C-alpha cells in the first residue's frame, strides 16, 4: 500500500514537471513546434500545407585570392622626461632628467597573396508546400528549413499535412 502511493506520487510529479517544462519553454520556442502529419496549433511564425517536394542544395565554394598580411616590427627608442619636486614655498626646487626607453613598433603589411576557399552559396534545405495555410490557390511555395525539419519532411509521404517554422522563404 505504501509503495503504491509512492509510485503514484512519482508518476504525478513526472507528469506535472513535463507539463510545466512544456509551458515554460514558450519564451524561447515561441510556439514553433515542428510537426509532420500531426495536429498542432500554428503560431504566427509557422506555416502549414501539404508536402510537395523537398530539395537539398549543397554548399558551393570557389578558390579565390586575397592579400597576405604579415607583421613587420621595428625597434625604436624614445626620450621620456621625468620630473621631481621637493621643498615648499620659495624653497621649492624642480629636478628634471631624461631617460631613453626602447620599444617595438609593429604593423601589418602586405606580402604577396594567398589562396582560400570562398563560399558562394551556403548549404540549404528546402521544402515545397501545396495549399499553404489552407489556401487552395497557394501551391508550390518554397521555404528554407533546418536540417531536422527537412529530414522529417523527406520521410513523410507526399501530400501529408506539415506544420513547421521556416528559416526563410524561397529556395
């Protein structure tokens, strides 16, 4: 009897913590929960529609050149003035002396060129929807999505209702 109550209390606590955890993440999630084939209330940032096509565009790079910069340093000296005062009133004296301090002056200078890989097109994952947000006339609308949403949409059948938060429009 005592063990049954403990198990019941532990179960209620777990369900309560899961519910509060889901409610507490609203500040960071903004209700943009991804769903493929299920029913979730859409937020203003989410779109819904029938899955049409998915597309993955790989990253495209080219070889380019840029100036090669190196540090060039020179040793130099400067004369520093020091003063010392003593006494007060009319008996006040000031003693001045100079010392020479060495320092290094460094600056970046161009020395030839170097080659590097420049990204022309970043990697993108895209999903095309039909009947966007329930409007039958809005077909073949492309949205950029995260890799996780792309994987779930690719696994779903064609014309399955999808709800997700896009990262951008077009592809």
